[in-house]
């Protein structure tokens, strides 16, 4: 699988979540236009540092593949988009979409390998009990720490376990390296436990 990458220094994207993004740089406007003309897929990755347009990005090798679900092109060429997180991916090889390193619209794509996750036994009553506990703690965190500014509809009794864990990880106020560490955990139960401890 190959997809364009969107490196940001201040955002970690989790599967089963939604990311509203305002795209204004020429290189990423072009990336969005190309994605919309194709399969609408973009891989979000955490940048280790910001680099100028045309330069090879310095990024973490684990990110999340997303599909553009909403795209609104503004009159000046900027985009407002919403990505839906599909699956964690490992970046295998980066390649520029144009060979001219001075091209301000040059962006990079990558060969990607899907990275699976391990779920706990969802029939285990202890897992159901933990989910209820995490849901309550995440709601309280959203109200007290985030002052209600969080997508409360994503934290409901009907939210699937992995989705709940990743939404909770998304709203957690933590530095980006810590969030990247959460994304890197293959065991969703371990991710859930760590998020809950950070929220208490």
C-alpha cells in the first residue's frame, strides 16, 4: 500500500477517530487534491521536527492511515477536511512525489504496512467493567480538564471498546511523544490502562 504522508509536529492520529484539519500550505493543498482524485487516503504521522517545503520530512515511522470523509475547498485553494482514522501503519519507504527539491508543492508518499492491534477478550466481565470505568473517567476528564470542549458523542455506552480507548487517548492532554508512545502500543488493553492512569 502506498499513500501520501501528512507530517505534523503537534498531532498524533489514532484509528477509529476523526481529525478536522485546515490545509493551507501549497504542498499539502496539492496532496489533498491528489488524494481526492484517487483513493482519498492520507497517512498522518508525527514529525520529529519541522522542515521547510520540499525537504525530506523527519518523522516517526508509525502513524495512522486515514480516509478523507469531508472535503471543502475554499476559494483561495485552502481545504477544510475531516479524516477518519482507519488503521495504524508503519512507514517502510519515503519517496517524493516530484523530483524537484525546490518545488514548494513537493510532498512525500510512503510504502505502508498495516500494523494490527491486540484486543482483550470483550466477553470477559472484567473488560466490560473496565470499559465502564474508563468511560466515566474520560467523561469526567472532558468536563473538568477540557471544560466540556471535547466530542462527547464519541464517549457513549455504545462506543466500541477500541474506539473508546482511542478517543480517550485523543483528548488526553499529554506531550506528543507520550501520545506517540500510546499509539505505538500494540495491546489496546495496555493503551486503555495507561490512558486511564493519566486521566485520574
